[in-house]
């Protein structure tokens, strides 16, 4: 029964990622909070899903002309190193502390989604555009990857709002964030898989990844039909309430 529930959750989260680019951070909360899996297993399963959604989502955004591949590679070069550092830090921090960090990141992510306004013409008013600055892109990729790989937060939920603030158009920011999540997810997934018995989890992994992929594909094909502003606000409010419950219950 729990495997079927996990598949359903991955389907829904994949759908939301396909529609909005965010919501991946709900997966580690589900695995650690509802299924009571150890943190390492929760993060291994979550980052495996993030790799799948990153590949499928980035490809669709690339086909639509909303992925700046050159900038995405700059950002992701820093993220490769940051993800490895984040996994190492996770091994040094007690499990309960990591859970608190995860729920705190989810809370802040929900607040950031709720407060952020999507404006396609923001770049025209920005004097600084991060895609023009290699060192800034590398640093942003490194710092956000450390936070994401340590806590289990999906990359886009942190990276996308920051990219918009730093002069990247919204749709391009979503594409870059999804592409970047691949480079966070691969080293993080490998690192956390090395800390748990993945042989025993292969069935769960296969079913949840398949469900997640279906959700992402359906969501990305129907993104233009959904009021994304309303949907993102719903995700944000839900995330804030769940995080507050887990932190203070």
C-alpha cells in the first residue's frame, strides 16, 4: 500500500513540477515524514526523481526555446561541486538536525514562492544580469547546490526565484533551474545511495521514478492551460502549512 501511495505522490509532484517548475521539495518531506524512511534513503529517492524531472523538464523547455544552455552550463558547473559538498556536510550533521533544516528550507521556499511575482519584462529594468557574469553564476550554482543537496530541497524552488531577481526572464529561469537540477541531483543521488541499501529499494525506486516521469510529461504538456500564478500560490500555502506542522507539532 505504501508503495502505491509513494507512486501516487510522485505522480502528483511530477505533475506540479511539469506545470510550474517547483514542488520537488515535497518529496523528501513525504519520504521522511510520512513513510518514516531514514534521511539518506529519503534523499536518495528524492534526488533520483529530481534527475528525471530535470532531464524531461529541461528538454521540453529547450524545445520551446526557453533554455539558455550556455548560462545553464555555467550555473551547473558550480552546482556539481556544491552538491558533493552538501552530501558530505549531511554525513556530519545529526539526522534530526537535517530534518529540521529540510522543513525550514521548505518553509522559506514556500514563502519565497508566495511573495515572488512573475514579470516577464523584469530584465529590461535590471542593471545586473547574472548570465553575463561567470563568477557570479558559478558562486550561485555552488551555494544553492550545497543547500539543496544537504536539505533535500528541489533545485528549482531555490534557484528559480533567485534567477528572476538577478535579471533572468521567468520562463528562462525555470528552464535553467530544471537543467541545473540534473547537476545537483546526480552527485547527490550517488552520494546518498552509497549510504543506504539500495538493492532492497530497487522496486520502490523503479515504480516511483516511472510515476514521477509520467507526471512531469503530463504537466509540461499542459502547463500553458493552467493558471500558474494560482497554482504556485496553492503549492506555497500548502508547503508553509506542512513545514510549520512538522517544525512545531
